[in-house]
C-alpha cells in the first residue's frame, strides 16, 4: 500500500469521525461506530491493562 493511499484512507477516517462528532457529539461516538461508518476493516484494538491482547 502506498503512502498516498494510506493518506487518503486516513483522511477518509478523519472526515467520517468529524461528521459523526458534529452530528452525534464527541462522547456519543465510539471508535467502532467510526470504523463502521467509514467502511473499513480493522483488527481489534483492545488490550488488557498489562499490554497483552485479551
């Protein structure tokens, strides 16, 4: 994947997040909602408090 492709995808996620924050509010918008609305695939990002994946 080229850096310009990553840059476009990153900007798409940022634009999607901004739209959701504006529409629903920052505290009402979760990362899972941003990912779903942006239409991207994402590996689970959760980690336990000691840094290990659950």
